[in-house]
C-alpha cells in the first residue's frame, strides 16, 4: 500500500500506526490535499512523490504548507 493510500484510509477510518509512526486525521488530510493539488498541476512530479515513504511524504507536506 502506498503512503497516500494509507493517508486516505486514515481520513476515512481515523488515526492508525503505520511503519512505527502514528498518522492522525489532520496530518493525513494535509498530505492528501497537497498530493491532489500537485497531481492536478504537476503530474511530472508524481513519480517522485510515489517513491517517498510516509515519513518523507509528511515532512514534504509540512515544508510546503509553511
């Protein structure tokens, strides 16, 4: 399962522990929003995002949103 799929699952079902990291709904929502916006505007970046693990994807999301 890809990290983005885990994030979408957390939005539907609540927080859960993934790879030793607890992902809450607030963080999962931010990750999904950033991912969806990038997929609409910069499809060439998606293969790079899909290679990131969950921790890297969350850190990337928070760097962009600041």
